[in-house]
C-alpha cells in the first residue's frame, strides 16, 4: 500500500513538471523576440587621398601674328593660302615697288662716288700729311658715311618688299590677292590691311583660369591632367606659366600649359578639361563623407563589439569629393554607421551591413 502511494506521488510530480515545462515554452513562444535593426556601415580604411580641381580651358596657338608690309605697293604675287603649312624664313609674297629699285640704284651710285672721293683724300693724307685741311678730310668722310647709310637704307626698304614668315606655322587667314594695293604699316594715317595671318599650331598653349582659393597650390611645374573631349586624348603635363596676379573682376589667375601638337590632332579653339592635384596624403585613415558628421563638432557613430551604436568625436583632415581623412579613437577596420541616422539612436543594438564603396581618390 505504501509502495503504491509512492508511485502515485512520483507520477503526479512528473505530470506537474511536464505541465510547468509546457507552460514555460508556451509563454516564451508568445513573447516578441528582440530583433537587431539592420544598418548600413562603412569600414575605416587606410590609403592615399588626393584633393583635386577640374577646370575648363581653351587651346590657342603658341604664337600667332598678322603679317603686314612695311612698304607700300601693289602685291605682285602670293604663294600661300588658308591651311598651308609654312616654315620660318619662307617667302610667301612680294610687292612690286620699282621706284624703290630706282632709289637703291641712285644710292649705290652716290655711295660709289663718295667712296672714290674719300679714298683719294685718304691716299693724299698718307702720302703728304698736312697738304689738305682737316675740314676737307672730315667733309669727305662724312659724305662717304652718309652715302653708305643711304644705300643700306634703300636696300633694307627693298627687302621689305618680300614678305617672310617669322616662325613655323599654318596660314589661318589670307586677306589679299595679287594686284591689291598694299599700304605701308608705317603709315599711321591709313588703316593697313594684313597680307596673311600665321599661327604656330604644332605647339599650343592651353589657357585656363584658376579660382582664388586654389591659387596658392598652383605654380610653375604643378602637374596637370588634360582631357580633350573632341579627340578623346588624355595628356599629362605641367603648368608652364601663370599670370602671377588675380584678376579683380573674375577673381581668377590666368594659367597656361604648353601642349605638344606635332600630330596636329588638336585644333586651336578646342576646349579641354584640366585636372590639378591640390593636396595629397599617403596612408591615412579615411571614411566616406556619408559616414561622418562635419561641422563644429565632427563625429561618427561606431558599431562596437556588442553591436551597440556609440558616438565618437573625430578630427577631420584632408577632404575630397567622396572621402574624409579622420583621426581620433578609431582604427582600421572599425565599422561606422553610413548614411541617414534619423531612425537610429545611441545605444541601439543593430545588425551591421557593410556597404560597397565605389573606388575613388
């Protein structure tokens, strides 16, 4: 009897325990589980940062000039036209000025007579010093030197009748045809018409304005990357010269890069983009700009080892278009909240989801 009672009590205890376990599991199943909120995070990385600026520029000939005549006359011939390549020293046109030829002939004759007189006087002085008055000697010498100068002047004016190219280039404009009356460029009372316009195009100047904030970083020798949309070229070069002064109206400094154009792919007047590196840092800790709160008190929201959000102040260094150099209680590999924080709060438990960053500077 006693044994039967013990068995009943044991069975009753087992039933009670089973019921308790069932009730506990049912209660647990009915309670809402705490789910960590997914949140985008960026990872602190170490690398190189470069801050640059891209400006618009325009190509122009390295040198160019309108070629005028220095003497008046009718254009006898012209041997070039638009698009012709010319060489320095090449004769491209001549002016018919017969009167200057006559002037040169007269000047030569006067020089010849004056030289004969001066030579005879010099010979007499050598053989019989003191026979001639010094005044006569000086007069003969002066007449000879004047005649020589007049002859050289007449020869020079005759040379002006030949139009010569001063540098290698291309004829970009032809203003006159044979038979046209050419006015002397020395005649200030008459508006003279050029004969041709020549431009050096195998070497070009790329002009672009540098805004005032970037001026301290740009100097002769600064490296640049030039992109020419019209030809698809990418050219690397350096700043050749700067104006050394900020324009009061535009608050920019005129800057030039010399570009080799031996293949003539670039035509003066084309536009180009010029990229200049203003600052560069090697091996610095950095984050995307979307992961950093800038301003007077810059900070980041770190996801710590407990998956809790924690706010940390940081110091800001070099900033580029998409990344920021940071310093503070951060290390490489730290996960930082990326993007909008409106639905988050300090201390919140989150499930970090690393974002994929685009490769940039």
